[in-house]
C-alpha cells in the first residue's frame, strides 16, 4: 500500500488560514527567516506538495530552486491576501522553458 503524502501551505496567517478547511496542513510564518526554516522542515517531512504564498516565495527563490529538479516536494506559489504578484506565472514559465528548451 502506498504511503499517503500530504499537502502543506506556507505563508502569512491571513493568506493561508482558509486552506485548513480543505484538509491541508497550514504553517503560518511571519518573515522570510521563519519561512526558510519551515520550508526546509516541511521538505524533510515528506510533503508531496507545498504551496507557498507568492510574497514569501519571492523572498525564498534560492531555497525553492534547490527543490526545483526534485520530484517531491512540488513547491507551488499561490496568491496571498495582497493579491497576485506574478511570481507564480514566472515559476510556470521557467518550468516550461526547462521542459521544452524555450519560452513559449
């Protein structure tokens, strides 16, 4: 039987609180330092997917890049309460460029 892998959501409390109602594990952080520590801890806890608010993801670009070529965890930026910053689309564009060899 396969081991169940959970989904984590990382970011400021106001942006991620609603994800708990969907059964996701939430990890509120108040700054980039806490975010770095939490991301490292979550990656070691076998989370298959870690959603990170775009605002936090933009502060953790080098830390997130470490996991980009690994199948698990998938780290996906999501908009926060401050709105869409474009960080998520930038990440998708980079992934497509790596997969097909050019920006489409």
